[in-house]
């Protein structure tokens, strides 16, 4: 059975915190990008630069 993009997104949304589900659907070399500027790890990673759109 082949997975369509819609089925992949539905599976991720159904159980996004289950590592088994995520590992089956996401490439091992995928990179996580946080879009939340309140994330302390994100704040420390941009080394004092002002994030785009926050001036």
C-alpha cells in the first residue's frame, strides 16, 4: 500500500508524539525547526542576533 501525502500528514497529526509513528514517516536526516521564539533553545542558538520579523 502506498502512502499519499495526505495519508502521511493525517498519520502524523493523529499521533505526533509517538516516536514509532514519527520514525516511520520522517526521514532520519530531517531537521527540526522551531517557529516559536519563546523556545529557550532557539534563543540560545541564534547567538544574540535579532530574529527576522521581531524588530
